[in-house]
């Protein structure tokens, strides 16, 4: 006999999993089914309302405007979230630092923008700061302050930057200090540690709150209506004020829902990617 | 058990409150108004409703011998709120026009003043025609006959819609807008005040019947025909007994009832 005896020549066939236990109609299962039934019934009722209230003339007249509003909402949210993310980096650094200038500055920024309503911030920026046209002209910034859309993006960016900085700073703090020390003992520099060790772990924590923040932005952007930017909500209100038909709010609800659903799926994909090292089946 | 008890109590109180709110009291009429449209209806520094519309409404209620209660409501949602029964009549300078008649009923007019265009004092705008306003930013309050006019007639201008008159005034003052459209009385009242000294009226617009209608009336639910007749009779009565003239004089130095 040779060594070959110790070499496996065939894989052991995998056994079928044990049969799952029979499901009983327990109290919680009945309750769950009932509640699910209510949700399904509501969904059907909702679809029925939309189909039943279909009015070709209203659809032809107002749906294109409302779809145009969706595009404005998407632009507002994407621009604000991107600018907010860029702005949140120095604020995060300030929030994590012990420097006596940077730390209070960053704290003050986040304190102000998280502590006051977005509505008030937008109003103050557009009508308040906008009431000094001569100042802005002398600074060469009137072209910016003049446009309601730019003002709305600026106000939303500042607001979301404060929230995003808190999310990021909190996520970085949640990574144990040992990770920094371990990286240092391997001779990694601070920047490399942050990029290769800390941020990948922090992003797992930060991902869902980030998603939340964007969902809130999608809906919060309706505030742009007060400064004459007609986003999805603005166009919906416009159509409603012409038709007095609450149908249009149902359309808006569906469109907002679709936007959030797209975002949710993208976020699931992100999470799948970020947590690939935690899955047993991933090779 | 305790929870159940308090829940029952809460439900009972809710039902009671609901019942009280919906109970139709024949001698009580709830009137919806905007409260942001000086000099017709606005809140004074003490938070009290004032203005021509409000005083006319009070005079009409006295005439009809009913108790009136005012409800302020954003302009955007004022007709839906009437239809939903939040109040029984809208007295808020609402123009009687075909579009609105599809959903509500109107009394006869209680005043009629033409729309006008206001511009900054140093503006070179010479008139109110679409050519004069071509390529300019024109503001108006949304869901009003003025915004409908601007959108339909000023096709070569950029029309911006504001939630209330206050906001377009701010934007005309700071130069974001080149012109605004609203009722001549509203604009001239503002221009006479300190806040409006930036601007001037460049001219009035000849009303377009399909858009502007015959004047401002009281809007009611279509089924409330009895209330409509009472209001109509009361308007005639205060026109006849001098009460209307008295209120008119208090606010304006010309006859707002119109021809």
C-alpha cells in the first residue's frame, strides 16, 4: 500500500438538509399573516384608487409637469448630497480633532445646522441673505444668489453636510482604537491606516445612516417650493391647486416611493459589497 | 385593563370632539380666509385678522344675524379645505372664474378691482403688454388668477410662483424679479408703505373675463344654496344701507365695488 490510501479520491456526497419542522399556526404567525394581509389590501386599495381615478385629460396635462418635478428633485438631492459629502470631510476632521480652533468650529457648524429647521435655513438664505443684492454684486456673487435653484442647493448642502459629518465622525469613532494601534505597529502611516483600515470598517456602520440621510433629503427637498423651485412636491401642489383632485398626491406618493426604492436597492448592493468579508459563502 | 379604560376614554373624547366640530349650528358660519393679503385680509401685529374682506364678512354676518368664526388657511389649500368642511365660506378676495366654478359656487361679486404690474422704481419697463415684459422674470402668487394670467399671457417671460404675496414682494425688492402681477389695490397699498418704497406701479391690466372673472365673490360649497342666497341678500343690504360705503372709505379713496 502506498500513500495513496490517504488521498481522498471522491468527495463525500453532501447529505440533504434535515426536513424543516412543520409550521404550526401559532399566535404570532396568525397575527403576522393578518397584518401582511392588511398591507396587501391597502396596496390593492391604493392601486385601485389610482386606476379608478384615471383621467386622461389630467394625466396628459399634469403628469409631464410632475415628471419634470421628479427630475428637479433628483438634481436637488444628488447635487446637495455630493456637495454635502465633500463639505462633510473637513467638518468630520474638525469633529474628531482636539484642535482648539477646528473642533469648536466644526461643533458650531453641526450644532447650528442640525438644531434649526431646514425650512428656516432655506428661507433665511434665499430671502434673508438675498436681501443684500448690492453686497453680493460687489462680491461678484449675485449670479449665484439670484438663482433660487442655486440657493436651494446651497442650503440643502450645508444642512446635509452637518448630518453627514456626524454620521461619518460617529462611524470612525466606533472603530476600536486597537485597529489604529495594530496598523501603527505594522508601520502603516496615518493616512494609509485611515484609508485601508479604518474607513472600510467605518463605512459598514455609516452606510445605513447615510442611506437614511438621503431618503430624508429626497423628501425634505420639497421645501424648495417656498423659494419658487418647483420640484416633485411643488408640481404636485400646482396640479392639485388647479384640479382639487387628490389623485395627484397619489401619483406623487408613488414617484417618491419609486425614488426611495431605487435608493434602497443601490444601498443593498453597497452593503453586499462592503460586508463581503463577513459572509461564509463568499470565497 | 387600565390601558383599555384610558383608550376607551380617549376614543370617547375624540368622538365627542369630532361631534362638536361637525355639528351644524344654523346660526354659526365658519369663514375661511388667507390672512396674508393686505389690505384685504391680514394679521395685524397682535395676531388679529384685519382688512377689507374681514370687515365685509363681519358686516355680512351682522346682516344675516349669524355668529361668524374666522379660520385662516393657506391659499393653496383654501378650496379643498372648504370642500372638506373645515369652514363654510371663503371670503378672501377670491376671483369668480370658470375654473373655480367647476368645484365651488360663488355669490355675486363684493368688489372688483383690476390687476396691475409693479416694477422697481429704476426699471425701464414701460408697459404691461407681453412685449414690454418679454424676457423678464415676472413673479406672482401661485394658484391665483394673476398667476394664471402670467402663465397664459406672458409666454415669453419667466414666470415664478410664490406661496404668498410677501415672498414675491421680497424678491422684487432685492432685484431677483423684474416685475410682479397682482391686484392693483394690493400692490398700491404695499407701495404706499415703507416696505414697498423700492417699487412703482407701471400700469393696470385690462381684465380677461375667462381668467379674471367678474370680480371677487364669496365661495361656497355647491350644495349650500340657502347660505348663498343669504349672503347675496346681505351683500345687497349692506350696499343699500351704507355699511359697505363706510368700510370702503375706511380702506380706499375710490369705489372698489367697480362698475
